[in-house]
């Protein structure tokens, strides 16, 4: 159970760092719609990466422990 909690925390920290980076790179004249689209894309990338890593980890764990 601890590995899932750790994975969730890593996900939240990564998403927050992505958003902080995006806000620093934006200029004052960019719209909130554009920032929202970037946020959704970042979120989907992180979700897919987290799920893919979790599946890979569980597959390796299951194979190594019988």
C-alpha cells in the first residue's frame, strides 16, 4: 500500500512543478484558456506516465516473486 501512496505523492509533486514551470514561462497577454489547455495536457501526460510506470512495476514485481 505504501508504494501506491508514494506514487500518488510523486504524481502530485510532479504536477505542481509542471504548473509552476508553465506559469513562469507565460506572458501577461496569454489567455486562461490556453493555460487551461496546457494544464489538461500536462495532467494527461502525468496520468498516463504514472499508470504506465505502475503497470510496469507491478509486472516486474509479480514476475520476480512468482
